[in-house]
């Protein structure tokens, strides 16, 4: 490629990246619900349209679990209206079995025309605060089919040729408990797409559709070359792994998910053959969701400066047999799929790849203990609180780095809402939110510590609790320890406490009731006995690890004052353990 063409491709690619980022800023600043304007639980992206195929060409930083899901949704929308697309159309979609993941993640997109042909498509994928159905918030642990997950929305036009289809729009809003928020959120998403459409028109007028397409193609090819070079550096062969989902909330336990990674030259196949058949409960993963978590696993193994676009997908083949938990047949319920089994899908892919490219894996997944609460304001309006503070923690380690931050990496882009704003918007008090010592996976690099959180609702409330990561916590890699387990205790009063074993449905708490969450820390990477004793001491000083934990998990013996390492005793203890004569570490 000529130097001029390389520069032009970068200019066009940079422009599309900027448009996606501007869309993201527009949603954040104009949306009504705190899920958008505080937590940032959405993703914006740009697509081009070649024939009838939509290709991801740019994406702003956002909720990572939307990475691939947004692609499938746009493809489904284009297929539904392939002969009926017009300037000014705006399409909404959230059908899990037609390009979707779970129903709360809804997609809005609009086609951008040039010379009377659709060329580019801006799109927003966002988690809505409610989606109708029997349970506020869209997570129904008793669901037996997808209609009990919420209101299924196949691809449909909410604007046609620039005119709002008020009847369709009102129907969607009427089937939502949070109409006072949701209409504003939809308007923010539509507004962001329209802003992007104007920017795209300017780009097309400046360069022409042909030049834009050529530049996009060059950028996709560049990403593909980078990803293929990464895969080619891994050890070739077939590598298998297994992990387990705790339960399906309907009585099934330790549900296996298997993956075989086949590394051949610069191509990678991930084969999920042997995974459990689809289950009764709402932890089935539609194909788009499975592909999204596979995509997340692969991107976490590659250099972070590789542009996220269609080129990432080309070297990858995924085999997900129909009728299994990773590709269920309708109408199996799927409401929890973006948490469970999404976490296990990425986890097992990384466990398989750890045998081929150990220094590339880690930063494991978000086995979230969900607790959704709803109630009513004094004026009778309903509220739904996603209780984001209870999900923080669980970030695993990777080669060269400890786990960091509050959210696990698969939630990258989601922002922890401010406590002050949360307490203004809900009848809520955050009584505690702090790290827990000795509550993480030990390793040469350790996972981030778990968190102890108390959320108190000041009015009567109902909560659905969905436990995960208890029987099968987040895994460690390459000889490291697993993360700590999750716990949730519901407190109705000073002397009334109930620890949730697996799930609670519509548990009512009186005013002042508390949801107490212990969020398990992330898994480690590498042998804990290889962690330098000085780093363990620093963790003790930071109160991430206790002196007893330093000895138990790392074989580090501290001096009597607890402020220095007893080097001779530590060397002896570690030598004894490496020789196999010591007691098993926890």
C-alpha cells in the first residue's frame, strides 16, 4: 500500500473512532437513567455495509460484554429490513434468538446513505433498567422460557423515514416499569445515532464512499494481520479445558462447559463440543452471547493497541453445537447469560489457551452475585436498583500484573456510580464498600482483593438474589490459586439474617433492610511461591493480606513485629513446600 493510502486509511479510521466516541459521550450526557449516565453500561459502534453484510469498523470504549453482541444484532436488523431501508429509519432490536444476547441489552441503529445507498451504520447497545416481563429489572431466576425473561423485541422500526412511529414506540414504553427513564434513554440512543449520521455524511462528502470503503478495508486487513501474527506466535496443537457453572437456579448443579482450542498456523478454532445440553434455568447462552465472550477472551490475549473491528474475527472459528448451553434452541430462557454462563465461556477458552500461550491469559471473569432490588418512591413511581456496588471486585491477575481495580476486566468501560448520586436517586445508603484481606487468588501475581459491601434500602423493598461463583469461583491460571467465593446475606434487622445459598425470589425487606455482599477476589497467575517476599510484605502493609495469609498462601514468614520478612525462615518454608513435604496450601 502506498504511503498516501496508509495515511488516508488512518485518517478515515480515526474519524470513525472519533464518531463512535462522540456517540458515547452524547449518550452519557443526555440519558436519563443512572445505568447510562452514571454506570456507562452501554457501547457505541460504527459499521459499514458491503452488499447486505454489516461489518464492525470502529467501537468506543464501553461495556466489554457488548463487544460482539452488537455485531450480531446489527446483522439481524439489516437482514430483517434488507429491502426496506431508508434515510431516517431507526431500528430497535433485542430478540435473544435473532442476534441478541439477553433481553435487557437492546440495540438502536440507523443507516447512513450516500448516493441513495446505505453505506455506514452507527449503533448503540445498552442495558435497559427494565424490560417488562414478570420481574422488575429483567432478571427472573424462575424463568422457564424466554418470554418469562422479559418482552422480546424483534427488529422493528421506531422511526420510519425520519418520522417517529408513535404507536410502536408507545407499545415498547408501555411494557416497561420505568417509563419515566426508558423513554429518555431511548431518546439519548437515537440522538447519538443521529449525531453520528451527520458526522458520517460529512465524512462521505469529504472523501467519497469509494475512498471510505477502501480505507475501511485497509484497516480491517491491518487488524487481521496483527491478530494472525499473534496467534502464529502461540504453540500449535489441540488444548482442552473444562469449567463448571454452579447451578441453573432450577436444581441443576456443576454444569460443564468444555472447550478445545485448536491453534493451526495463524488460525484459531474454539470448539465447545462436549458442553452440557441446554438447561431448564435462565443460564443458557444464545450464540451471539457465546461469540461475544469468546471475542472478549481473544482480545484479552492480544496487544491492546490492535484496533477493534471485523478483522479480529476473521482468524477465528467457533464451534457451538445447537441445543447446548452455549447455543440453545428457543424458547430456552437466557436472562442471566451475560453474567452466567458468559463468564465461564470466556474462562474455559482462556484455560484452554493457557496451555498454548500461558503469558497471554489471565484477567478472569465476572462471576457476579446479582441482587436486584425494586420498590416505590413516595409518589408511587417504581424504582429498580441494580445495586452495582455489590458486583465490584473479582479482577484476576495476568502475567506481569496483579489484578487491579474494582470491576473485573470483562466489565471494562462500566463505571462505578458515585455513592452520592446513588443515594440521591434511590432511597439507599451505601454503609460499607471496602477490600477484604485474604480474599483473593494467590499467585506470582495475585488477583484483586474481594470487597465487603453493605447496601441499605430505606423503604420497603423486594430483591431477587442470584448467586454465582460459590461452588466454582473464578479460576487461577498457570499454577495460581482460584479466587475467593461470593457470599450474600440479607439482613431484615439486627438479629434477622439469611445467607442466600443459591437464589431468593422477591425477598421482601422492611425499611432499613440490608444486602450484605462479600464479592470474591480474582484468581491469580503463576505459582504463589514465586511471588517475591517483598511484594507479599507490601500486600500485608496495604492490608490486602494478613500475616497468617502470607504464610498460608505464599510461604512467607514475617518477623515478630510484622514489618519485615524473616528471609531465612521464608526460604526454608518455601523449599520445604517445593519439595512436597509441606501441608497443602489453601
